[in-house]
């Protein structure tokens, strides 16, 4: 097949797709081991308090019995620390199985391995966490600190809101300004740079952080580049859709975008004729969240929610995103508690009808296209 046939085929495939949903990862709800689910508000309240109840186990050790300890055993079983073999109706006894579960847990979370429910261990247990087991078939899935991969998919720590990366990496205390630079080989236009500037501004609005573009790619805190296929970090891009972009947790600073996407720089992405159109600012806002230390959120409105559709725009930080980033960096003293006013999202529900014109408006798009095939080592 020659190149023009390939291009034709690619177009045929892309037009046959409906809005494509990109899903990074989904999270099971872990509330299942909490006692007596009530409803609505009361449920959230009861759950919060059930977790607090775990904190009352401080100092518990082997041989004794403590009311509610069986809930903690279910928690450990859920995450692989107690085998699923029967008996599965647990007692409130602090038994050997529980002690070894605690030890394994402490080891995984780099805590003092005492087998005792000390405060640090309980604090770790009540933190929101990922729904995946830590231990599968007796083998821990958790990397130890000295084996950190260059690109580590986070094991999300989540319940019903934002998450952080394991170990809560962030830019150092006292960081006021982060610089960013674009990979020189991409030679991006002013309008593309402006999209990134707008995305950074959304995070700056709610924190004390500021962002400044600098010319020095390797001197910058955050390095942004469009690459295709294998580009040297072991996480090759996959062509149109699938993975759109990836960013590393603090303080790595690498932010890579798949050059093969149909990036929409300006214009109403929701009206794009291209089924594969992806809104650049939406992805940039999401990836900057990762660069700053946020994992995914289970709140659907959040920009850190791990799903986006092609031809969709989602750029306004939700309350959950704001809470997450302010947990890490504190609040911007000028932030008035609302992001909605600063950057209204285009409402797709009116079909994009332009009220000042006669008849439906014709959207003008700017698509970002690259003439290169491959870059490596960035
Ligand atoms: N890229 C994934 C993402 O950014 C890559 C990834 C998975 C990742 N887990 C991660 C990056 C943890 C950093 C940390 O989520 S993606 C979305 C979303 C992608 C996905 O191309 O699949 C967005 C890029 F969340 F909508 F699915 C942008 Cl907005
Ligand atoms: Zn990369
Ligand atoms: Zn993500």
C-alpha cells in the first residue's frame, strides 16, 4: 500500500467512528466494607465516620478482641493482604492473619513494620486509595521506592474524588513559579502556545503557582512536545485516538502529546466534521493536573476524570479539581471560589448557532498537523 492509499484508508476509518471515548482507568467503589450503608447524604456521612472508626484501633495488637476489627479484616482482604479462602466471615479477634496482613501492608507503604496498628498505619489506611489489590496471588504489585520506573502509571488512591500519586509527589514547598518550554523541533505557532498558556492559567487561578514560558527546553521545569510512535521514554504513542498524551508526576516535568491526533487548536471542537478531533486545551488542562501531582478523579465533571470523548471540550476546573490542587499547593489568595466565571465553556447544546448571524454559523477550526514522522530521546 502506498502512502496516499494509507492516508485515504486512515480517513475512511476515522470518519466511520462516532465520538470516541478515551478511558484511562476506572475505579471500583471501595465503600463496600464499610458497615451499614445508609442513603444519600447520610450515607456519605456514615462512611466518613466508619473510616474514622478505624482510627480508634490505634495501639491494637495480637491476642485481643476489638469491636469492628472484622471490617478492617475485610479491608485487608479486599486488597490482597488476607487470602480469599474461607472462612470469610471474620471475627473481631486480632489474630495471626491480621498481624501478618498489617506487616505486609506496612512493608508496602514504607511504614515501620511492627505488626501493630500504630497511628501512621491507620492514617495510611483511611486515606482514599485505588480499588486494585496490592497483593495478587501472594505477590505484591507495589513497586518499592528504589525501583521507580521512568513512567509509572499511578496506583490511584481514590474514593469519590481527586487522587494523588503514591507518595504524594509535588513540586517543592516554596515553589512559586514553574517554567515551561516547547520542544524546539515542533516549531509551534503562537496560537498553539496560547492554548497551553490558557490551560496553565486555569491552574494558576486557583493556586499560588504561576507559569512562565521560557525558551530553554532543557532548562525548563515542564517540557512540552508533540511526538509520534516510539519517542524514547518507553511509552510509545499509538496513532490516532487511544493514548492522546501523557505527563509525568512531579518533579519530572515531561509532557508529551501524540502528534498523530487531530488536535483542535481553536474553533468549536463539538462541531468538528472530523470524528477524531481532540480538543487540545482539554487535554492540556488534564495533563497539567498530572504534572502538578494529581491522579484521576472519580468525579465525572472533573477535568481529572479519566474519560474524554473526541469532539468534547472540558476545560473548566471542577470543585474537585480545585480541592485536589489546593490540597497540594494551597489556595490563590485572589481566588473567589468559582472557576466558572473566568472561562465559560462553550455550550454545545445550542448546536453552536450564532445568534448574530442568519442561519447556523460555520465554525472555523484550526487543526494542528505535523510534517514529521518521528523524534526520539526526549
Ligand atoms: N493519557 C492518559 C492520561 O493522561 C495516560 C495516563 C494514564 C496517565 N494514567 C496516567 C498519565 C496517570 C499520567 C498519570 O490519563 S490519555 C484523558 C482522559 C488521556 C486521557 O491519552 O489516555 C485525557 C489524555 F482523562 F480524558 F481520559 C487526556 Cl483528558
Ligand atoms: Zn512520552
Ligand atoms: Zn490522566
